[in-house]
């Protein structure tokens, strides 16, 4: 498969290239040139890295002068980790702030990646607790309302079942309501006398 080369980004007037031939590779030298660091030192660093040394390769690509060059490349997916390992003190002054921002972003991404599950479970636990409390409150309100509904239904049924004799008997009773909610029914003597 033939290599195709595209410009991934332009940093400090240097094109950062992407070489594709089924897989994606990025040449190391243009990135080093853009950051103002010695590319040979970075290639040695890559070759001494236990992970990067197993994926580093040579690829033919077209340079800025339109000529073909064989360049040391690493897979695109490993570029971000390699860039994270670059010491901002070693880069050109005009690139230092960008490298520092990049490293900070990497720290945030790593933190979010490794803590996301714990944060999710903590969030979920808080929501579950909140909804459980809400459910208990609504259930209590429902049970109270149900008891009131049952009482009201009983009172309604009693009213529907009332006949004239029952009404007269009720009318003859004197009801006394106490502060504690107790109710006492006494026979209304004046009502009794008037009926006799």
C-alpha cells in the first residue's frame, strides 16, 4: 500500500505530518523542529522507552522541499504520550507555554479517565439516596392520604346508609367534642321531653 502524507497541524511554521498506509504514523523530526528541541535526542529517548521502542519505525514521506525522505515515525496513537514526556524547560521559549498547557490538559484527561467511574458511582449513590428519601416521603404522604380517603369514604357510606330513624336517633344525642379529639354522645333531654 502506498503512503499518503497529509498535514496534521502547523506549529511554529512547521508542518506536522501524518503518514497513512493502512496505519497512521507521525514523523518525530517535524514535531521536534516545531518545539525547538533536538530531534536526535528525542529519537534516542524513544528508542530507550520500553513501549515506544517497540512501535518506532521508519517511513518514507515527502518533506517540505517535495523530496522523499525516510523518517523516524511513531504511531499516531502514541504521539500524545510521547509529547507528554517532553520537559517544557527543554523546548524553545516560544513553544514553552503551549507545552505547559498541553501537559496540564493531559493531567486533566488522565484524572478524568481514571476517576470517572468513581465519580459516576458517587454521583449515582447520591441520586439514589435522594430519590429513596423522596420515595419514602411520598409513600408516607400517600398512606396518610389513603387513610384520610378511607375515613372519608366510610363517612360518605354512613351518610348514604342513613335512614330517617337513624337520623332521629342521632339528632337526640348531644355531642361534646374535647380538645384531645375525644367525643362523647349524651342524650339530649330537652329533645327527649319534647318527643314524649
